C-alpha cells in the first residue's frame, strides 16, 4: 500500500502544462495539481499529508483532495494537460475564448519550456 500512496503523491506533484483563468483572462504555465488548486500534498512516514492533515488511508487522502478541488471557485477554468500539443489543441478549439484571448493564450503556451 505504501507504494500506492507514494505513487499518488508523485502523480499529484507531477508538473504539467496548465491552463487556468484568473481575473477574467486565461494563462498558461507549468505546475502541479496542488499548485494549481492551492494545496500541499506529500508523503511522510508511510502516510499522506494534505494541507498538514495526516491520512493513513489512501482513499481518505484522495477524498480530501477531491473536496479541496471542488471548493475552489467553480466559475474559474482550471485544467492540466500532458503536453503543450494537448493544451494548444484545447485553446484552438475552445469556444469560450475571444480571438484575442486565444492568440494570447497560444503565445503563452508556445513560450513554455518543458
């Protein structure tokens, strides 16, 4: 079970291409899921720690992360992509962006160094 817990923490902290909305504009950056949603998760002494709360069970830690993500402002867009190509594809197909927002976002994505 320890390996599954460590895998969960590693997966949470993996860096990805992120597109998010803040202050009515879209941004692209490289960050992890906890960075994107504003929480901390790590593995210590066989337990998972989420925002200083210690979880013995993996399922409890997963539920805590889900609750944190649900509590984040649902009116703001947040998503992680496995590659710049996926992020570019989303931006090109998005109907929520004006042409200017789309151009700015695509330029931001292109500048990311992975």
